[in-house]
């Protein structure tokens, strides 16, 4: 019997590398497709060092049909975990065409080539940013979707494309994971969030201040309708997030499903100032910060109701914010200048 593989697009990125490690630990055979636009090739050896296992790496873009065709022709792909895409909310507002072209058009090409190769099992990396504003800020999968930024709109468009594909071709099975805010790093300190430029996410910005790469942290607004005026988010450890993909794959392969959507969050929300305080306690380092104007596209609060994922997938976040800060700080200390 021909060996079956899981194709992971963006498998060398922050989330992708943790997903790959978790799959390798369960003896999945892996093909990674990555263009390294937002990741380092050095991560390949680090994954091998941690896992002590081999995998296939293909350098290329999801919009390159020839590369996709060759992958599906050469390897027996059982399923695809689609993680590749641009992801910075603020940047998406500045460069919308870049985001629509990369995220939406690239995904459409991937789905077309999957269809041609008769590969119709997919786990898609979506985002809580597809949700809009809500009075109590606790989002369930059945809530209305009204993204407040370009990045979120690209994710919602892709979700709708997948629903329409499955409606017209019933043999497609799709699990959509709506991530909330992944932070933290692998406990080895060998892989973690590795922003090439100034990070757009909170915790990498905090750790860069702690390590001395930045003088202070900029906090985007303190006049939101929250307990301390700063944005509140549902943070999830990247290891918990990575494990959710294992549960999603298992569900995908064992059930006759169409399109299933799951929130992947901790169910707890922390403000920017609360994250800073907990990080300071963990690291013993004071984090100076400056309040500046709100960032376009940000909403005041966003919190997951992850009960559907627990009930149907059997998945639940286990690692708390303190652990997220500890692991992120270990990663930063061991890699002061990134990879």
C-alpha cells in the first residue's frame, strides 16, 4: 500500500511548525509546502532536531500550480492542512490588494488543484477576526460574521468558497478552525514566533522590549469599553492550538462530514495591561509602555466559546497565560535575534 501523506501549507511558519511537530510525534508522514516569505529555512533543522524524524519539504507558493500538481502527482496526499497566508491585521488595512491576492487567490488555486487530484479532505486555518462586534463579546460558531478588517474579510471569503465547493461537490470534507490569539512557544525554546520585521502581535512585542531590542511597548488605545480601557483578547497557547489540528484531522477522517466550524480559544480574555503584568511577574523584567492611538480594524474585546470543539472534537485548551508567557520568554532569551 502506498504511503499516505498530510500536506501542510505554511508548515514552517509559527503555527505550522508546531502543527508539524505534533503530527510527527504521532507518526504522520508529512509534506510541507512553504515559500519562506514569513519563516526561516533554519526551522527545518530545528523541527528535525526536536522530533528526530524526517519529512518532505517543498519550497514554493500555493499559487504555483506546477508545484502543487507535482506534489499531488508524486505523493499520495490523504489530507491538507492549509495554514499559508498573510496574517497581520494592521498591514492588511495598508495593503489590501496584497492580502486578497495572496490569501484568497492563492487558496482558490490550492483548492482547484486539490479537486483535480481528488484530494478532498481539508483543515483550514481561519480566524476569530471573521466575527464582528457583539455586546457580550463571547462568540459562538453560529454568531453572525462581519469582519472589521481586510485580513478577516479574506478569511471569511475563503470560508464561503469552501462552503460553496462542498455544496457542489459532496465528497469534500472540511474542518474550519477559527483561531483566537495564539501565543507562546515550544517548551524546548527551539521554535516560536519569529517576526521578520517589527511584530504586529502583542506578546512578541513585549518579549522584544524585555530582551532589549525595543525601548518600549506601544499600546494601541486605552479608551475601549473594557475594565482597564485596553483591548481584551482570548489568548491560546500555540501548543494547544497545534493539538487542535490533530483532533480536527481525526474527526475529518472518521466522520462523514461536510463543512464543520470550530472556535479554537481558551474561553478566557485578558487585557493588554493584564498580559504585560503577568509577563513581568514571569520574567522579573519591567516593561515600559506608551499609549498611542487605536489601531484601525481592532475591536475592544473578543472571547471564544470553545464548547463545540470540546463536545464534538474532544479538544480543550489546557495551558494558561502564565505558561504562554514563560514559553514565549524562553524562546526569546534563546533566540534574541530570531532564527
